């Protein structure tokens, strides 16, 4: 755990502010969208002027209440607090860094492994299953009501980052929190359907193409696949249509470590997963990325051929 303060202090700073701007990481997922939605709704209910500065949410997450979300950077000029949520590195703010720096107080709340936090106040707990676990505590410290919309947002983040409670980051704390949210009345079935049983045909085609191209190695314990920008374009697919490919690869029988590479404008995006004892975090950190021991990613600024060789060689070495 990396911290220079506690969640109670962070909660007091957020809920005593007049204006707050929240920042999820780029290419936001269920946890980052859920955490920012929940916190923004709680802050607004408490009378704080709050916006979430974020790009558009993926289609499958648009059921979450995003009334505070905006791409207009000038909604709040010089906010009292700027808070990065589920964002473990200053660099992941990218072109929003100057706006984040305009806050009188800068806060970071996260659960990814990293050498250090950033901002004036930060709290990073690698043992937390999701950023939503930490935001739940922040809201509880403030004594704010957890409405149904807030509960749905928090539950979405917990479900997505634990793989429906299947991943090793799931803890007793996670189940207790989910139980509390159930008591409030989360829309469990609609959430599950939106997250896992409502795939677009483009997503299915992306997954099918990547799985068909998958290469097994290290006696079937490693698997790697990729899609080029040309292939994505031919399917009229976006990155969000390929975000579950890594899970389909990891689910293959006997596979211990999986990698999916996607060609993007800014480089080759690498997503990695492992099942039991292997660490994919070390491989991604060596290539400028981060994440968790069993779920990590990075972007390699080279050709697909070179990136494929770099990741496959690293996986083979790790699986020896």
C-alpha cells in the first residue's frame, strides 16, 4: 500500500470542497466509470459542484448514470480539488494533465501496483479488488447516502474488476461490500446482462478472429494473438469491441498466461492475463506499463512484429 494520507482525510477534502473535477483513466472500463459515477453523484447530492472529465464511455457501460460526465474541459475553472480515480500514473492523464494540475488540491485514489502515488494526497491499496471498493469507503466516511444509482455504479466496478468474483483479488471485503449494495437494491440482472450477455456482432467477430489466430506455445501454457488496425477497420470495429479478447484467450484449457496485442495509432496496446501463479505485471512494467500481478497492460511503440516477438519471448521465459 502506498499512501501519504488516509481515505477519511481524502473524503473530508472532497466533500468540503466547492468544486471538484474527477479523472478516470483513458479508455475507461467498468471500474473507472463506476467509481467516478458513484463519487460524482454522492458529491453532487452533498451540494458540491462536480464533473467527471472523461471521454465517452463504452457502449456496454452506458446504463451507468453519467450525468456528471463531460468532455468540456472548461466546465470548472481552477477547481478546489482534482482527483484521479483508478489511475495509478500521472502519465495516464495524458492530454488532461494540465487540467488536473489546475486543481488547488490534487488527489489520487487507486488500487494498481505502482512505485508511488502522485498528487498532494494519495491513497493506493493494491489489495483492493477495485477502485470502487475505495470510493465506497470514501462515500461512507462522508456519511453520504448511497442511492440506487450509486450502488449500481459501485457494483458494476466491483463485478468487472473481479471478473464476476472469479479473480484472486476477490476478498471477504469484496463480498461484504457487494452484500451491502444488494441490500440497497442493485439492479443485479440488468447489470449482468449489459456486462456479459449483450455483445454486439462486431465484438463477437473480433473475438472469433483473434481466437482463430491464437498461437499456443510453452506446451500449451502460453497463448498470444493480435489484431491489426487493418483487420479492425475491415470489421468496422473499435477498441471497445476487442476488450474481452484477452479473457477468451485466458479461458483456453491449460493456458496459464495469455496476451492480446492490438495495433493503435499510438503504438501496440498489449493486454495480459494469468490464471494462477504467474506474474504478467513484471512483463508489462518492463515495457512501460502496469496493472496487477494477474492482469496488466502496456503500450509498445514499435511494429506489431517486434512487439509480438518481445511479448512472446518474455512469456516463454516466465513460463519456464
